[in-house]
């Protein structure tokens, strides 16, 4: 849950994840028409997968069912599971063309997978394993939070400084140096133990961000403000929420997280951690 935000699908639905689901069912030998519509035939195939896996046969595709449907993919893979991956489009940015659904995991698919992994803070290895599949299959509303994994650096993952400043805001004595290495990972584990007893690890994930973020606004000061400033282009990260920071927050909110009231609360923070073109 903390690092794999699988979503849920069931009949009836025309969600964009239905076509990938149908390709995955086909890859397992189920003769499901690729219609993009979660219908009775799709439900029957899902129940067959669930029966074979010893799961509850309810036709609802949740985390346990997804894990029995997806298969690891990488450069050189072929078949309907690759078509499932390619049917997500995996655009490189706004306006870019989606992937061709040809069932061949070639250089273009590899590059798009790596771009997707980078945008969500995943390990950029081109291997579509459980974690990458989980972000592909995540519910759209609300979208998941991007991760910060141990070993991440600010130059590759733009959320590293935010994580470090927020940990410092909660009492950690780590440096906010843009390198999320062992000391930052240990500080995260200490923080996690203050809010729960399970899902402890060195990745900042879905259960962590909502507890790490702090609402800030004009007049606020400190590490939480520095975390916010690190996510908005062109701002000096000085920890002072003055008129310039206020204007930058309102501009961001007007585009991506209305209302543009200058108060950086949960919705604004979340929008800062969602890739703009996914």
C-alpha cells in the first residue's frame, strides 16, 4: 500500500485501465474481446483467474487479483502483456504521441517506461515489475503520490528536498542536501514509527506524505515552507512565505489546484507530487 498504489476495477466500467486488463487476461489464455468495456465476459475471465489463484471470486480486480494478472516485462518481451503496457500510451509529455500497441517491447517502449518511472519517483530501470504496474493501475481520483526512494537525488527526483525539509520540520536532524541516502532513510523510518506500526521502510510513499505535509500560507516560516518552495520553479528556498512565494502558489493553484487562495493545504501539496502529463 505505501509503495504500490494498486487501484480497483469492476463491471460495469469503461475506465482507461480496462483495455490493459483485457490484454492481461488474454495473455493468460482467456479469450476476452479487447473492447475497453468491462462487461460480463471480462468479469467471467477475472473470476476464472481468481479461482485459479484461490482468491474470492467476486469479479472485482483489486490488489490481490492484479498481482496474479501482471507479469514482469522488460526490453525484448513480447505478447499481449506488452500490449497491456503499451495501451496506457505512456506519453513523454503534453502533446506527445502515444505508444504504438504492437506487442514488442523495443527501444521506444523502454524509453517511455523509464520516463514514466522517473516521473513517479520509481527506480529507473526499464523493468515493469509490481511497483511500476501498480502506478499504471492506480486509481485516477485521487492520483497516487510520487515516491522518494532511498538513493534518490534531487537532480533525478525533484521531490527529494521536499521530503528532507518536511522530515526536518518533524524534528529530524538530517541535512537537506538533495541526496536521500541512509541517514534520510533512517529518519523516515523513525518518523513512520510515530504514525503506524507496519509498512516501515526507507521509501516516502502513500501513507507518509499526508502526515509529512503541513499547511502553510503567507506569513509562515520554517522547513515546511522550504519544502514547498523547493517544488515551485524560480523561488529562493529561504523558508519565508512572503509575497513572491504567495504569488507562485496562487499561480500554481490557478492552473492545477484551485481555488487560488494562496493556502498550501493537502490538495495543493498533492498536486505538486503528481506528474502533470499523466
